[in-house]
C-alpha cells in the first residue's frame, strides 16, 4: 500500500513538473510573438499614399507575429545617400534610392550583400538586377526599371514618320509655331548626343573620378561634330531648351509639340493632349554628315536595408514586401511607374502603356548611369553655351577640352 502511495505521489510531481515546463514554453513563445518592432521607411513625397497602403498590407500579413510600429518619412530619393551616410545609426531601416548611389552606400557600409539572392534575381529584369548589384554581388532590392527618358509628341502636329528624326520633329514643330523642348541645362539629358558616338564617359576604377573622351579630336565622329550639331539644333526656330517643369507648362498651354521627358509626366501629358498623346524612343539626329541614334541614361529605383537596423530581419522582410509582384503592380496603378518585376513588366497593362512601351524601346540605346559627381556642372556649362548659340565665340575644341577636364577632375 505504501509503495502505491509513493508511486502515485511521484506521478503527481512529474505531471506538475511537465505542466510547468509546457507553461514556460508557451509563455516564451508568446513573448516572441509580441516582440516590439519599430521600423522607419524613407521614400519620395509623391509615394506617401502608396507606401502607407503597402505598409498597412505588410502589418496585416504579419499580424500577431510582432507588435509593429512602422512609420513612413519623406526623403528625396536623389538625396537619400547623403542623408543616410550623415548618420547611419539614426537613418531609416528601409529606404528608396536611385541606383547610381549604390556604390557609395556599399562603400560606407550602409548596405550589406543580400543572401540568398536567387529568388530576387529570377523575378526581376536583368537590367534591374545589374543596377542593384556591384559586380556579381546583390546589395539592394529592385523596385522600378523606369528611370530614363524618351520622346513625347503630339500626333496632331507630328507624324509617326517625322518622329523618327530630330530634323523631322524640328521642322514639324516650327511649321506650327511650336517647339520641341529638351533640357540642356541638365547633363543627364545632354548625354543623349554623345552616348552613341563611340566617345565615352563613365566612372573610373577608383569609384570616385570619371573618365571622359567627349573632346575626342579624331575618329569617325569627333567632339566638335557633336558641338556643331547642337548649335544647328539650337538655331532652329522649332527648338527650345527648358526644364521638365517648363516642358509640362508648354504641353498644357500648347506651345510644345514634342519633348524629352520620363514616365513621371505620362499622366499629365495624356490629360493635356488626350488621344493625340504619343510616345516613342528618342529620334536620330544629324551629326558629322550621318544620322546618329540619340542615347539615354537609364536607371532604377532600389530599396535598401540599413546595415545598422535594430531589426534587420524584419527590415529585409519589409523590403521584400515593398518590391514584390503585387506591390509593383499597385505602384504602376497608383503612380504609373514601370516595374522591375518580370511578371508585371510582361503584363497587358504595362504593354498597353505608351510611355512604358517607349521607354522599353529606348532601353536598347541606353546605359546605366555610373558617373561621379564632377560630371554634372562642366557638361551643363558646355551645353548651356551651345543652347545660347555660343555667344562668346570661343573655339569649340577649347570648350570641349575644358568640359572633359572638368568631368575628369578629382
């Protein structure tokens, strides 16, 4: 009898101990589910409504797995690098930036390589993956593949045949007392004239300085040939150099019949021109006695994860969520931005967008923007002189030499 009592007592103790362990396990599991996760997301002001919707979707999808406090803050994509490097630990956990800032962000230790990366590579356009990589290493999540430019034209005044050449566009615009507009104060657009000439510009191996042969004095096409071509264009009554804002003003008031811009103006152009709104790749222009296809800089918007984030795994999950197929489709619907996701890019909605179709057509004549900061001012100064008709009469080769020297300066 005593043995049976002792056995029963031991059984009760063991059961109590087992129950206590299970309770402790449940409590520990419950604690992990209620982890406090605070994340800050940086993005463009125009994306505020879109990003709030995407963040809400993320929190709903992962509801119960953490106690989220995710805030969106406006930060210019073009200035993201400077803002982040100025204080990495205080910077956003997840941020949108232009791909030409990737090298500097990686060099500063702001972003780490993404591993594993096979799924990201397989789901995005090759050009977007290249833009998000340094060498063969992926450092960011591709978001868009539309940071480039192409030709908008009004079908009422310019035919599909005329838009093939800049000569045809200028003639048609002048005939109606209107203008073809392009921003020669921006070196980004001026690249169009030099990009397919055999002359080169780009980032040196040191990742800081540039190389530039735009002042080339020999070869099939010389720098002087491009300069003379720009002067002829500037002298046309159908040409006007104007900023992106001035281009859009001209579209709305009827003074512009064609111009070079990007997808960010697609909705406004269509609203102004209606069924007459047309879009195409950039035209050819006359240079050195031949037709040269105008080139373009291309680029992508990327999502980065701060290497100093307090919640790196959740930050990475959020970056993946922002850039997934569903949200890239939503981004196109709400903002008209071209996707990097292959499935979305191949969808009927994208293919039916004149602006995106034109951008894709131009992509075969484009180059990723990989240049250092010394590129911009010397090129803008040179192009400004050409747009004004070279008022000082300074020798063109001298101007080209000074431009190239400035671009390559340390």
